[in-house]
């Protein structure tokens, strides 16, 4: 078995900009390649209805991030801005995540389905968490981060991206005041202590 490539030592902190380089990534030809050979995490047709996720704090181990595409059932999807039934996303992979005061909401055309958990002293816990997002903001700190690594060669998790695509990874990530606009989420396990689901006039 090949040894894991060495990691650059150090700590990098980003304020309100946890995703360096992704603006340029969105126009890179490699990003708009098909999700080849099951490399990306989300393997289902997305509804196209975006949902919002917020949290007071996220702590993650074995963090990876790269660009990709999510696909709707067909090109007629009314929620996607593109005409081809696809959405350009940033895929964030977290091997083990602890999330404090999680809120998730989706606007169902006039009313919001809101899910809350992890707000009574026990955080939400997820393993092999994969998030496909169009926007992510917060106050972030990464430990041993590598930026600009080929997405097919990431080594923090078993999930990787396509060749010649921008990627980044870190041993750990901590983000305060998380806000994320997403199309899809998957996880091997997702524990939601204090779960509450309700319809509300306002989302997260």
C-alpha cells in the first residue's frame, strides 16, 4: 500500500471565505466534466430545490473539497438556472463531523419545512458527510491545509473528484456561524439529537 503523501504543516484561517479559488473553479473546463465512474458522492437525481443549512459551529476531521456537477431528472427542471438540468456545485467531504445547533430549511413555495437538532448540549454527529453546495460562508480555521491539489489525488477520505480539477484538503476544519446553500447531502450515519421538524413561515 502506498504511503500517504506528506502534508504541509501549519494553520490557515479564513474569515467569511472558506472556499478559496472556487470562483475560478466554476469556469474551469475540468469542473464541467461528467461525474466519471462514481467518483463524486451524490449519486441520485437532485430535486433542484435548494435548501439552507445553518449552524453555530461545525468541527470536522478529514476534510476534502472539490468541484463537480449535480444532475436533475431532465433539462426541464424549473428550479435550476441552467437549461441542461445540471448544477455546478462545490463538494465538501468530512470524514467525521460534529455540528452544534443545526438548522435546515427548504422553501416549499410559500411555507418552509424547518429541521432543528443538536441545540440541547449534544451536537449532531455525522460520518462520511458529503455536501453539494453553491454557497458556503462562516469563520473557518483549517489545520494542515493543502490548496490546489488535484481532486483525483486527495487522500483524507475515500471520496475523490475528477482528474485535473482543483481540490483542497485539511486534517481538520472548524467553522463558526455556518451558512450553506445546498442541493444535496449524504452521510453514512447522521445522528440528530433533539430533532424537531415543523412548517414555519420563515426558514433558517
